[in-house]
C-alpha cells in the first residue's frame, strides 16, 4: 500500500510539513536523513542546518527565558538525554529542532533515519529508494532537504578537513584543539558573523576574512562583530592556502589581497567556512526542474508545486532568497496544505 505522503528532510520545513499532514490524518512518513560520517562532514545530519546554530533570537514564540523545565517535559527522554546542557537563556537551534521533531511525533508522524538516494517520479505512485535499500511508494512527496555549507575548493582545505578545517563552529568550535587558539572565519554575511561570535567564546583571537571592505551582514550582526575585542577583521582578503602539517593539522592560513598581489600569513589552529550553501538536490537532478543554482523550481506562483504533479518542495531546497527558519517552516506548512488538497482532488484522501 503506497504512503499518502512521504517527506524527505528534517529541518523546519520538513517538521512543519509533518505536523500539518499528520493533523490532516495523512499519516506522513519522514525520511530524516542518515547519521553517517559523510553526512556529518557535509553538514547534512538529521535536524538540518538550524541544529548547527547556537542562540535563535528571531523565531517568534521563544523570547529569552529559562526553558529547561519545559524541554524536560516536552522532549522524549531518550532524545533529551542526548541533548547538550543549556548554557544560554534563549532557545538554541538544536533545542528548537528537537521540539519541532517531537511535536510531529506527538501527532504520530513516523520517522526513518535514512537518506533517500533515488527517486522515480515518472510513474504513480512515486517510488523512492533509501541508502539502505528500502523501497517506498508514495502518492505525494514533499522534498525539504535544505542546503549545505559551501567550501572554497582548495586542495589544502580538503586535506585538512576534520583536522582544523570545518564548516560548523557549533559542531567543532569547543574542541580542545581550538580552545585558547587563534582561529579564522571566512565570510562576511550573517552566518559568518554568528560563527565568529560563537568562536570568540573559545578562541584567543578570531580573524574574520572577507574579500570586500565591508560586511554583507545585517547591521545588528555586523555591529556585534566589529565591537567584539576578540574579533579582528582582515578586509579585502581571500584564503590562498591552508597551512599545516600532518601532526598538528591546521597551523595557519596564507591570505591574498583581493585588490593587489600581496600575500601574508596568519597563525591559526582552525579555519571555519561560512560562505553560503548548496541545495541538497543531487538525488532529484533530472527528475525535477531546477534553477540555474540547482534549487528546486516552484512552478506555480505562491504555491509549493514542482515540475511534477504531486511532488512539492519546501524550505531552503527551493528558497535561495529568504533562507530563514521561519520562512522554511512557513513553506513547510504550505507544502502540507498543497499536498493535502492535491490528494483530496485526486480522490486519495
């Protein structure tokens, strides 16, 4: 028997879609992604990119306050015991994602911790295959796989991944190798500012590398960085090479000026990338229409429809403009409603 709705992903868009389809009695099945080393390195572990952030200050409904007792009461004990101790008074990204996941489970959403690696949208019901070889048929599909962090593409950067090069400060910043050491953050947007601010709690100094002479970040985020005495800006600069050795890992970076040919080196025990994202659409290439940037293309104005009838897209996998948790969750709700109404029209619900 085909599933009514299969949701692929596990960020705000996926869990919002799960909550709404579950409440519509569609009994959704969520493939939240596999817990593998490859996914950890790529930043595509379950719970999405929001699980890789620290304080979440702009998600409505979570003002500063002590959430400890609420989390203890709301989250399944088996999940709660694996969560990091609370160190702040607002909600953190991982906490918010666990709350969304738990809310979906409360409405009897079924969850499989595996990746979908192949899809067949040429026939109905649609056919999906997971990395473990499980084949699932679905009347409707919601793709909410988000986007992953970008890297510079330097051979030296690749050589030192997991030995000082990272794209997730929250994942790796508190490791002993980075504590009380100079660190480098590459980027100039909100994400880069957040990474630098987080790392400043552990590092002796954070060097922020930006190819321009001013930050692209929002004013409040830029102000925090520029006023932080532990963060030093390297304007008009790009990373030319990651320096290190096989014993210590990363020991520094060589910078090249973006305005002339000058170069200089900075000592650092780690380099953290915050230079944008690539949508996780590799498994639907050739199956759905994509934009030139490889995001899934929404084909109906103000709807989450894709180029295949019955397949919907939500969150950052289709949105390269807003890319906020609240807009992802909103589009997850939209995709759920679009899928429910489409199934009703088909006489499947």
